[in-house]
């Protein structure tokens, strides 16, 4: 199909390029014929190019692990131990003044 459309476009282009007998009363007829022929050839070639683009192919499905069943949730173990975090405290130091310190506090 692609080759026949290209051959048809080439034949139309050659037919438009063949010189015709000049008529004394028609000024600019050759230009008009060239414009019409060029538009026709452009439409034919453009449709051939547009039709040759790759088509969208749907990808194969990908396996996705299903979510856990309802009611299943994470329970923190009972033997976690102390929970520690860092606290900033303002401390007065003799001869220096107030300073900020960081201390680890375990609950």
C-alpha cells in the first residue's frame, strides 16, 4: 500500500510538471496549475508519511502484589526497650552565661 501511494504521488508530480501549450488569454494559469498540483502532491505524500508512523501497542500486564487482607496491621513488639530522644536545654555556666546543650533522654 505504501509503495503504491508513493508511486501515485510521483506520477501526479510528473503529470503536473509536464508543460502544456500556452494560451494567449490565460495569464497565470501555469502558476495556478502548479499550486494545485503541489497541494495535491503534498496531500498524497503527507498522508503516506502519516500512515507509516508506528502504531501504539499496549504493553503486557505487570504483576503487582495484592494488598494485605483487611484487618491485618503492624503491631509493635512488646520488648522494644526504652525510647530515647535528644532534648536541647538552656544551662547557666559560671563565668560564661547561658548556653544551649543537647542531652539524650530515655523514657
